[in-house]
C-alpha cells in the first residue's frame, strides 16, 4: 500500500502523563508516519527505545526506524524491532555492502505477550572503536563493534510500526523515544519504566500515545512537535490499554502545619507537612528526617511530627520514597526548652546523668514502692518498673536519641521529669 507522507506543524507539549494507552498494529498495513525532520538524521551517538508487546514471530516487526535503501541498494539509517524468531533486533545501515548492514540481536525472546523495553544504543562515534548495543528490560544483552558508522545517517521519514522494506509490526507499541546521545546503562535501567517529561537532555522525540480514542494523531511530547499521523489505522479501535509507566516526584515543598515555623513551648511538637509535585506522582510518600543545628529535635520518620528538645534551629527534610532523589527542607526555630546539662533534683529524687548516652540512674533516697514509667515524645511507653524499694535504680533507654519523659510515682504522689539521650 502506498505510504502517505504528512508533515504536522502543531507543537504540543504534554508533560507528566501516566501511559494508560498504547497503539495496536495489525501486521498488515498499520503504521505511524512521524514526518521528515533533520532531527531524525542521526549520524553520531544515538539511542532508540520502545515498549513492545507481541505474541507472534512470523516476520520482522519494526517498532521505530529511520532506515532507507539507496538506489544503489545500500542501507542507511537505524531500525529497532523484533526479528522473525521473536528476538529483539537493532539494525544499522552500512554503505559498504549492498543489501546488508549491522544486525545486533538480543538473547531474550520477547514474543511472550508481556511488555518489554528495548533499547538500541550507538556509542563511541568519532573514537577508536564505535560500538552498538542492545538492551532488553534494562539489561545489556549484546555488544557489537562497528567498523563503519558514516552511513547510519538517513534522510527518510521516521516510521513507527513499519519500514521501507514493507514489514509491519503485529502487536502493541508504547513509549517510543529517540535520543541524540548514547544513554548509559544506568540511565536506561532507571528510565525504562518511568514516564519522561519530554525535556530530558538529548531527547528529540517522545511518543507516549496518550491521545486516546477519537484521534489519528500520535503526539510528540517534546517541544520539537514532530507529531505522528496514524495511517490505515482505526482512530478508535487502534487505541488500547498501554504500559503504566511510573510518574516520579519532581519537587517537594516543606513547611510547618499552618505555615508555623517555630516551637515555643517546652517539649512542644509541630506537625510538618509536605506538598509533592506532580500531584499524580505514582508514589508521593516521603520519609522525614531532622538535622540538628543550634537547636535539637526528633521527628517521626513516617508522620512528620517534630518534637523539640533544645533551643535553636533545626532543619527538617522530606525525601521522596520513589527513588527520584528529590528532597525538600525547611528550618524550624525552637525556644523555651528547659532540659539542660544540669542534673534534675526534686525533693527526694535525683536523675543523672542528664543528658545521657542511654544509661539513666535514679536515686530515691527513702522512697518505697516506687513506680517508674518512661515515655518517648510520641507518648509511647518504652520502659516501666514497679515496686522499687532500693535507694538507687538504673535502666537503659534503648530507643533513638532525643527527649524522654519519666513519670515517678510513690507514696501517693507523682512527679514528671525530662531527660535527654544523646
């Protein structure tokens, strides 16, 4: 069937989408024409990537390609897809042999009806040994030394689902990416299952197929706007459920609840809250930590409840749990904390040392049947001893550093004390 060439001029920037839809191709005549652009004419280091789901292995199934055949019969360009046996294939043109090129084949069968991520990389162009590599699901499978890279450059349109040899993909395609640089193994492994924004360094085309039913346009999420046109595809039934890529956290803003940035009461607490963007991040949970500055405090790593223990300032940080490495921080000022380095003495009771490194000594003098209860700043009982009739008692604080409250009851009276573990 004669191919239709359309140059789309619309530029649409779509960011932070979760890939809920993909395109399905019938293996007969379905394809997407992304037009012609000098951006597609890559002759140096490059990376091509796509998600694929297929169950057949009757023929070559192209995912993304810029391959062309010259009148003389030489191949030029790049091709990423699945071979006739169900293995990933990364093909590069070579003008030195008619009808031939460089084939880099993976070792994992991908025609199992599951989603797989394929990456073809050309690296080292201009150096002593250019190399082609193919990754499957973030794992490097095959490396191939390239004797000639000068003819990878192609000037034809970029196709999704077909090529100039009239092969057509049968199955589903999602998250197609074209880069003008060689991604590292770490980048491929990190990015294979996440939704990109279209602004990443070196990313020149990104097709996430998020338009959905009712249109024949496959939007290029980058600002380059090389949108694709669906050819001989149904604008309703060709859109199917796609691969659900993860949306990573991009920013965290931290503050005290109600915009409060101080704790002014003795042993006071302040709830710290976070705002995570984007709002539809796949995992928007955080872990809390506090760094003591001139002051001191403890924080619940899950809830973000900050408990003051010493006057001055502390820095509270929220760290995203999704592996993005994103953090957000705020400074809290603490005052009126009475726990100091002097020992506490009240009537018949002395507690020492204070602060301590976990071992606490109590001196009761002539008190009898003493009940000792120890609580952390969240109010949880962490130690208890009853009917103490000796004049001294020693126990160990097994919890983290921070403020603890000691309740001592004897002879019908109760007193409360604060101790600091450092």
